[in-house]
């Protein structure tokens, strides 16, 4: 059992790291498009790691499968919301950030 606990704990810590990285990206990146990218990638990977870590600790296979079923649903929702926000930003005329030329 200690190996399972170690693997589960490391997945939970990995997930927390990705959530933290996504939050830093949200605060530091210059425009809405790069912020969306940071949040979508980091949060989806973070959620997958956390759900996998929790599934390893589940009491039954049914509960583990329910936990793992959350991830694809969140991936679909994240893609739809990210697309909607980016499309709205484009329609409002928000241009993507470009690195200043020296």
C-alpha cells in the first residue's frame, strides 16, 4: 500500500503544481489569448493528475471510473469556453499581443 499512497500523493502534488502554474500564467501573460492558453493547458493537466491521484485512493472501481469520467467532460467544457471567450475577444477587436520589435 505505501507505493500506491506515494504514487497518489505525487499525482496530487503534480496536479497542484499545474494549477499553480496556470494561475501564474493568468496573472503574468499580456493578453486574453495567451492567458486562455495558459489556463486551458495547465488546468486540464492539473485536473487530470488530481483525478488520477484520487482514483487511485477510491474504495471501489465504480467510484474510480466516475472520478476519471469527470476529466473528459471538463476537457470538452474547457475547449468550448476557451473558444467562446477567444471568439468574443476577436469580435470586440482585441488584437493578439506581439513582442515589441527592437
